[in-house]
C-alpha cells in the first residue's frame, strides 16, 4: 500500500514538474518573442526650431528669459558650473549651455557670457577663453509628444550611463541581494514575512528587482496565487537568459516613477529630467536616493506631492545604503541634511495645438499614426516658440480689447465671442514660425488659418495691382468716380468707404487708400480673366469668377493661401511652400525625411519690389498709417482688409524678414462692426513688438530693373489738368516708364496709347 502511495506521489510530482517545465518552456518562448521585438512604444517628440543669437540683435529680455526657463535653465547666484545653470547679472546673462543635438549640428555645452545693453546683445563670448562669437545657436524646445494608448513617456538609458551610487540606491531600496539570488530571494521573502507578522500589516514585500520586472513587463497587476507563481517562473527564466546588467537596464527603463498630468513617467531617464532637470549620469547621491525611494509608491513619495514624505523616504534609502556599507557615516550625515531641490513641476499640456494639428496632418503623408506613437522619432519643426507665444497672447488680448470697447458689438452681439487667427512666416523660406487657428483650442479645434474660407476684402487688391504692372505705373491716373456695372443682367454699383474721396487718383493712391471705385476701374481696364489667371499663379485654389466685385475681394480665400501669396512681394518674387517641418530623425539619429524648400520664381524681383513700395505707402500714408501710433517705426509693407458688411477684418504686414497675417471675425459671418485697421492691425503691431529679434529694421532692397525719378504726385497733374503742385521720388519698372523719364523707349507704346485714352476720356469734363 505504501509503495503504491509512493508511486502515485512520484507520478504526481513528475506530472507537476513536467507541467511546470512545459509551462516554463512556453513562458521562455514568450520572453524571447517579447524581448526580440521592440521592447517599448516610445512616443515621438516634436521640437521647435533652434534659436540664433548674435551681437547687435534686438531682444525682448523678459520673453528671452522665459525661453531660457522653458529650455530648463535654472537661475543660480554663483557662477554656473553645470549644464543648464544660468546666472543673471546687471550687464547680461552667464549660461552653462546644454548640449545641442539636432540633425544638422552637434555641440557640447560650455560656459558662455551674453552681454546685453538695454534690449540689445552687445557681445557673446566663451567665459573660459574670452573668445568672441559672431553667432550662437540655442537648443530647440520640446513642444509636444505623440502618445500611444498607454500615454507613457520615457527616455531610454544604457546601463553604462547609470552611476554606481544610483544602482546602489535602487538596490538598497528594493533588492540589496540582487547580485546574489537567481531571480527569487527566499531570505528576502522570509524577512518580509516576519516583518509583516510583527507589525500586523504589510510593511515589506519580498519581490526582487527581477520579479518586479517580470510583473511590470509581462503580467497584469492582479493579486492572485497563479499570477504570483507565473511571476516567480518568469523571474527564474529572466535570470537564466539574461545577465544582471541586462536585467537592470531593462528594469531602469521600465519602472513607473510618477505622473506628469495625464502622462505616465516611466524609466529613470525620464524621471531624472522630470524631477531634477538633468540626465541620470549627472544625478547626485541625494537625488539618486530620492528617485530610488519613489519606486515603492511614486505618487506618495513624489517631491511634487509631499516634500516631507519624500525627504523621509530619501533618508530611509540613505540609511539602508549606510547599513550595507555602500556609503560612509559622513556621507550619510551630509546627504540627509541636504534640501531636495527639484526643477519644478510642469504639467503636460499640448502647446501650440493648432500648429501641431497642421504638422500631424502633413506627417500623415510620411508615417502611419502608430509609427508616430511608437517609434521614438524626433520631429524638428520650423516653429519659434517665442513667436508662437507672442501670437497667442496678442490675439487673445486684441479680441478682448475689441469686445470691451466696440459698443456696436456689445449691443448687437451681447455675450458672443469673437474669433481670430494668426500665421507668421519667413517669406523667403516659407517656414511657419507661428500658427494660431482660433481663440481657444479647448472650445474649437477648427483651424481658421488652414480650414476656413473667408472673403479677403481689400486684402486681395494687391493682386489686382500686380496684374497691371506691365501697363500701369504708380503715377498712372485712374477714375475714382461712381460707375454702374452689369452683373448677370443686374446693375452693380460699388462705393468707396470714404464718400469724399477724389474723383481722380493715381495708381499708387488707389492702393494706398484702398479706393474701391478706382480698383474696379483698374480691374475692368486690364480684364478680369487675367486677374483670375494671376491669382491662380499666386496659389489661390478657391473658385474665382469674372465679376467686377472680384477686384474688391468678394470671393472667399483660405487665409494660409493669402499669407503665402503675400510672401511673393517680400521674397523678391519667389512663391514659397508653407512648411511646418524641417527634419525627422529616428531613435538612432538617422535622418528619415527632410523637407527641402520648394520655391518658384513667380514674378521678377523688380515687380515684387514695386508692390512692396506701394504697400509701404499703405503704411506710411494710407489706410494703415496709424500703425506708427503703435510704435512701429521701421520699414513695413502691408494691407488692411475689410469684407462686405464688416464680416471679416484683416491685416497682412511684412518686413524683409518676416510676414504676419491677422484675421478677426465671427465663424457664422456676423458683422464685427469695424475695419481691418481697427480690429486686426493693432494685434499685428502688438505681436511684432514682442519679437524684436525678428525685426532687423532694414529697408526693402531695390533690385535691378527699378529706376527712381522725381515726378508729380497728383492724378490731375498727370493728365495736364493742373500744374504740378507736389513732387515725390517715385519708383518705376525700367521696362515701363512714363514718357520722358525712361532712357529707353521699351514699353512706351502701351503706355502712350493708354495715356492718350485717359486724356480723351476726361477731355472737357
């Protein structure tokens, strides 16, 4: 009988052992599959453009300081000794630069002095050698990340990047016999069991680092006997298949260490930056003990949650390190006295959401959505965060000002909130420096820059005048008298905003003062079809019909296309493609996709300058002349725009360096009861004053093919109705000069025929 029992027991044991071995074999293959594939889904990080500094550059000191803080620089009272530290003194800023790492440049950090007088950078030099620098490039800012379903963020670290005192701190806190056991530590389990019995509650856990890794990486958090058994088997398998260093490295990259808003902070690499603004390799002993102490309960011992509990837990870890003889008594006493200085909590918020949405839309042509949330790409954009912030704040302040001071708006639309949009571009490259598609992304994700279609009103007029440059000059007279046109068998009679406008004006005066009657007269003379054809060449994709109201911007356009078209005038006749993306790099720093500049020479530099000259007149003496009241005292070309019934208010303004478009209106097309010069232009002025580093103050370059002459300024003088009362220096295309001014007769036949027709038309009037 005993023999049968023994045989049965042996059979059961063999069966159980076989089952465990078979199950272990299955789990081992599962481990192989899991570790041979991609171990983590790493969200792609989106970065702004880098920022250039140079002597002589104008800066906004306050906003520049905010930029440095966003880059992680910490203000200290002594001379900086570590990367990321800065000292502010009377004459400037001393920075220990962070490393610069971009697809096009790598540069280690070093100590630098930036001397500033008022709001001007006077010099930049290396503090150690006094070497003067003509240009300094600051690192890009992280704007956002494309997260997966788990919304985890981590920065992977290699085990050789982790200092020994950090490894010891983690072992002291979690598993001091890590290098002695084979995945399961019976002594640790027994010690934890006895401690819990003594205290009558769960005070210690017996799980090793390997068991924690098995649980976090392969299993669910449920507390069952079967899950615990599976955890122990997996731990043994991990120890058999991988070295201690490999297990530690995976553990350090996997472990959960806190919460950044709705985002899970995983891995010691991310935690080091989240809590202390530095890499793991730069962590001090005290900081290492803080992070090691978090593993037990990150949301209880976090310094951002309870600094007292955090300090107590850190000291427990340090005492454990001392008991294990990994640190001396002197080190223990010194480290326990230190305050815990974090970098400061910043919740994860989506910055520049309209820009990011547009970027994501562009990226869909290159990557699948799951690639963006798992491949750990680094996406470098064209955004300047300081310009983006200036655009957002200027728009918000401008809309509030309008709502508070526009009595008609208050009376007709009580409680209604205005909308607005801003885009800022570099004209010559098409780089989008800032994009704000609406007032509040949380309330409306509709992007009014890229998705809306609105009437441009007078902001469309420059493209009418651009079409006429081969036949008309700035002093060509135009009729500004009331006329009736037939449209679809019905009479249409445009009106000027100013009922007392003169009946005859020059080409220049017509655009500067945005005279509707003269603009329609010009359009009818050159033909509506040529204007439509030219508008298509400038990149307008919305349908335009050959009605006289076309000249007054009665047909809808996309704001992004309108801004792009104006770039032609600022960029010597080149039509750029608006770009939010510069480069994409994989986690191994390999360039995956680079967006090259796509430009086309649309008109000659001379014609582009002629339009800029005319649009400068809009600012100095036309509908935008009040711009000077906002402190804008450098060369600017621009155009106001107001659509029918005051539904849309526009201002597009540019310098040789930068172009910004502002739109204000209601989404449903209700009237805002004011003009582009009153609603949109102040927002533009407020914006550009906040970004002096992009305003060189240079005049528009006069290219070849332009001649300048002193001529009569009045239309009446041009047709011989009165003597010349006022003379001005005017620019002309060399290919199209008034008779008597051009040394060449080229093009004079067209002008003479037109000039004679104008004289005949007004003869005897």
